[in-house]
C-alpha cells in the first residue's frame, strides 16, 4: 500500500500527471474557453481563475497539499500529442478510509470517454492508497453529465444531502456516489 499515488499515470489514450507551473497557461486558457459551461456547476470559475498567475499560485498550493497527503491534483493530457484535456483530483476530505474524486473537461474532450478513462485510472490508484476503502464522487442532482460517470463505472448512489448552493445551476441536492469494492 502506498501513502501517495504516482505522479504520472498512463492509460491507453491519456497521460494523467501532476501539474507543473509550465501548465498554468494552458489550464488558464481552458478555464477561460470553458467558463460558460463550467460556471453553472463550479463556483470557483471566475475571471481570476482564467489568469495564468492564479493558476501558478494554485499549482504551488496543490503541490503543498500533495506533499501533506491531502489533495492529489492532476492534469489530463492526450497521450498522442500532449494536449490538455481537463483536470481530475483526489481529495481526502470525506473522513476516514475514503477519498473523493472531482473532475472537469475541456469541451473539446467531451463525448470521447476521456473522463471515464481517467476516473477508472484514479479509482484504481485510490484503492492502492494506504487506508482507503471507498471512493466517492459528489455532484449536484441536476448535473446529469457529472452523475453519468459514476453510474457508468459501477458506483452506487449512497445518499442525497441538502447543501448550500455554491454555483448558479445547483439545486442544493447533493448526490454522493460510492465505489466500495468489498460491498459489490
């Protein structure tokens, strides 16, 4: 069992790797390009988030959180040409023995199975971490694209919680999907 996941994961079509400051421009550009489709679901999407300097600071903070074993933040890149496709991460914020996955994709990567492939890889790595027994994906009940991923991958809908609305299209009904191999 590992304490932290690998820095780099290669799948059939993807490289899922820790971000570096060299990725700041491409991530900022993708946030800017996808702002109107991300903002309804992700309150962090702001004018500042689409600036490279903000991404440099976020990547530095993500590095500190990685070293602390709290957040494992990755960029998703095309294996063939290295183009940026989106982000995925694992967060230790759901209590003992669990880890939460979060993700977003560039519009140009949607509909190609990219997030399914990336999520499958991270679930596998998460379950190799010391003390992790379950993986969760959280999303608003109205976000049909986000909830399609855990459905496709065999997660079970564990519960729906009422939470404060944090983005424009949220309903406040927060779905918690769980993958727990021993309970399947």
